[in-house]
């Protein structure tokens, strides 16, 4: 594809996570080169994130009864049930895989399109309960500086990214999303380092590209440990983060 | 009575169905009624898609058809929702001042959009449908959904600009730039 191929439809498909992995990567590179494209993507993401906020929270209950279905014989029910379970499990597996791939494409493209409003005030859209209330975590011992929060929406769910930048080209995203979201680390590109975990009702995904794998693994352990403990990284973690940073090469993002 | 598994499956979509319905009606009670009617129809159906994506599209199709049937009676479908229909306070969570202003601006702008734009925005951004699923709901090709969502976001952006130009509200985070598609 060429720069002239970047149509509004393509940009919208990109923010909706509808492009293939190759197309999304190509567009992310184009956005990294051209601030005007990055700005258009950022605006589309802001619009996309703003629309779900139109809906007030409301608990909807299902009706307790509807008309009774025609009940077949017991044997047919048993056979049908077995078939349904087997088919359902297969469909559930296939569907989970598909959902996971969509989420992975979206999060990866969002991570790669790195754009933050540097003068942003502290974001109050962060969850006020659960471990995410701690964000941003202090990762200065790893020489990673907090650069901002972003709220985006995908598949009807709100996702918040906390971004960090290093002094040697490292870019780290920590995503918070509703727990139970189907997301598999293996669905991401192999060039992207990803660790995910859930704590209570919140899911977390840490991402970086170009970082030494050992350093990233240590960073993921420290972040998860801090969030599970409900406190900023402890002195031991800080020491390990600093050590890992000193002994690792610069990021190659 | 209906199968417990059906209920559980449907319950996981209630919030998204309600969001879709509210985005189109801007009326909490009408939206709740639409979701209720959709749930009754879905739970009463004999042929329920097993594939999850097909099931999702099927549910939103039921809701959409239910709304269209109701709208035919009241001519609701062809009118734009006046601002007086928009309750600016009730039921919304509080964020930062900037976020509240933005939410209000987008709400007003969204309410001014024609229903075809609101419909596709609600399907993709509120209901969280994929283009493929939306194409099943609206019975159009995926390429048409691509064009529609692009036009709808462009229209929303223009409405937001018009709203801010009125001096009623500010919309701070939108970065200004020269482009044809926004």
C-alpha cells in the first residue's frame, strides 16, 4: 500500500480493529512517520471512545417467563443435549479464538500508534476501585516515565492505557480492561512482548516492543506484584528493575 | 419456562443491547422496553444461532426490527431527536470537568445526527459489533458498513465542531488538522 491509499474508511477500520495484522502494522508505521495521520487516528479514537459514554448505566433484568416451548421426548432431549454440548464447546472455542484475535489486533495497533497529549491533566476516568486505582505506577527505577492515560473503546468495552517512555527508546503500555475479556497472549505478533493477568474484575496487559525479553519479564512481574499488593513497587522490585535496566541493551522499537 | 443456558447467554448481552437501544431512542424507558421485548422474542425462538457471532447479530437484528416496527406506528424512525429529548443529567457518571464537557458536547452532537448515522455508530461503538456482524444486522455488505461508519464519524465530528462554534460547550481533546475525511 502507498500513502495515497490512506482513506477515511481505512483509518476508521484501523481504529475499529478491523484491519489485518499486516495492514494495521503498515498504517501504524505510516502514522509514526506522519503526525497528520497520527492526529486523525487520535481524533477518531476520541470520537469512538466518547460515543459509549452517551449511555447511562442501568441494570436490566430478564423477564422471568415466556411461553413454553414444545418439549420433545426424553431420549431426543438427551441426544440433542449431548450434541449441543459438543457443538457448543467447539463454537465457544472457535469464537474465543476469533474474539481474542480481534482484541489482539486492536491492542497491538493501539500500542504501536504512540501518541499522548503531554499536557494532559490526571485522568479521572481511571477506575476508582480495584488495583487500577493505583495507576500510574511509579516505574522511575526502571527509568520509565509516565507520559499519559488514554481511554478508548473496543467491542463495547472501555479500555484505559497508561503509557511510559524510557530514555533509550522504550515505549511501554499498560492496558486495563474489564475482567473476562477473551485475550490470548499468543494472538499477538511475536515481535511484541505481552504479559496479561487478571485481578478481581479487572484485566491487565503490559506491552512493549524492542525491549530485552528478560527485562520485560522482570518489569511485568514487578507491575503485577505491585497491583496485586495494592501498593507502588516495593524496594526489592525497584532494585531489580534498576538492575535489569542497567544490564539490558536499549530498546529497538 | 426457558432453558437456563439461554438466559445466561442472553444476559451477557443485555448491557450492549440496552446501549444500542438507548443510543437510538435517547429514552431510558423506551430502551428498556425494547430490550425486554427483544429478550422475550429471543428466549421464545425455536431456532437460535449457536455460533456466538451469529447469535450476537441475531439479537441486535431482533432489537432493530422491534424498534422499526414500533417506529412505524409513531413515525419515530424518520425524525431526528430534538435536544429537548436529551436529559443532560440523569444517570451519568461524573468524570473530570473536561470529560463531562466532552461527553455533553458529543451527546448533543450525536442527538443531532440522522438516524442512519446514529444507528451504525451505536452498532460499532456502543454494541461493539464487528463490521461483519453489523453487516448481518443491517443486511448490507461489509464494505458498506466501512463507508457508513466513516461517514457517520465524519458527520459526528462536524456536529461537534458546530456545537462548539455555538459557544455552548467546549470540546477540548479533538486535535485540529486539515483533512478531508474527518
